């Protein structure tokens, strides 16, 4: 691992380090999945009352963004495990 100084502080990783870093434990995956379910239920509860399209769109986009990140984490962990186990 090598720190790459920039405004976002990134780290240079080998492919093996990157793959290992993507793997979550089964408990961590359960927590991520539970959060995905909570967000999905919250997203379904968003209703458009006809008065504020912008507010509705912002709430919808916020929930979608959270779901996308959590989905990426879970799917990346699954893919990394397949690489490790192959």
C-alpha cells in the first residue's frame, strides 16, 4: 500500500490488496443488506403530493444513491470472493 497525496487521499493498492479489501464478513453483509432493505422501504414510502416536484425528486435521488452505494459494496464483495476462491 502506498499513500497517494491529493485532496481526496487515495491509496495505491495491488490487485490482491484491492480484492481482499472488498470482502466483507457474513455479519457485515447482513448489516449492509438490512440497511438496503430499510432504505428500499423508505424509498417506497416517498410520496408525491403534487406541490413540490423538486423535493420529491431530491428525496428519491438521495434514497437511490444510498441504495446504489450499498448494492455496489455487496456485489463487489461477492465478486471479490469469487476471485479469491477461484
